[in-house]
C-alpha cells in the first residue's frame, strides 16, 4: 500500500525542521572547532612555546590599539596602553614597552601640571600589568616586565628613555586588590624601579637584561 502523500503545509513544516536541525549541526561544528583551537593555543602556551605566546600576546596588544577607551580609564593612560609594543618573549613571560607623559591643563591663564610624569608612569604600569596578566586569552604568564618611556629633550634634540621598569610577577599579582589599591601601591608591590632627581622628576633607568628560565607559562581553570 502506498504511503499517503504529505500535504503542502506538512512539507513546509518538515523542511523547516530540517533547516533548523542543519543550523544546529553547523553551529555545533563551529563551536567544537573553536574549542579545539582554543585548547590547542592553551596547550602550546602551557608548554612554554615562545612563538605561541608571541602570537597570543601580540594579537591582544594589536587589538588594544583600536579598542575604545574603557569608562574607568583616563584618555592619557589609554593612550599609553595603545602605545604598547611587545619587545621580548620568553617561555614564562614577556616584556612590553609603552610611553607616558605628564599631563597639563589650563588653570586660569596658565598651563599647569595636573598629573606628574611619575604618576602617569605608575598609572600606565598598573593598567598594563593587569591587562597582560589577566586579559590575554589562553595564556597566563608568570612574568610581565613593563618598561615605561618618556621624552627627554636636550641640545641634541629629543629622545625616548626608560623612566620606570617593573617586573609584574604572578605570585604577587594574584594577591593584589587591583580595584582597591592605587597605582602607586601596585607599582611598589611589584618593586618597580625608578629614580628621581632633587626636584622629584624621573631620571632614566637602566633596563635589566633577563634570561629565560624554566618554562612556567600556564593556564588553569580555577
């Protein structure tokens, strides 16, 4: 006996269900493939693969350059974040450089300093430290060394020199109250290096060379 033919409306329902099932399969496949890619990058970073870490951190640093200024960050600090450059990569960490300048505003008829270069360098260091330690997908670094540069001018012209160098270490970062502490406290907690002249202005500091240690980049689900 022949099976009864489906009515036109029944065929429409059947086709709709088929399309929905196909969409679910496609979305599921995309999710599974995306998860596999994420797990691959996590495994590479966990094993201290320098090129993988360079790619992951480098992509995030590039993304910062076009991202909008967060509501809780001043334009000057975010400009410093967007100036960040990835300099070195090791199995357990990275080194970034960025630039900061003192902030001035018109007070009455005079332009006066409203935030010193030292304060701006500390704000930038704290922000970059938090971002590179916690906001880079699929990699959790043991170290993030941040060098802040500023412009020096003399008779020979202008040049950028390092005025603050900070080694942000995981064991210290995980104990900090990032929301409750100010930038100066965070920099001091990491032992940030800087030097001041007798007028309180930052002086250039030497950048300490660092050698690779035992791979310690890792990712753990807490």
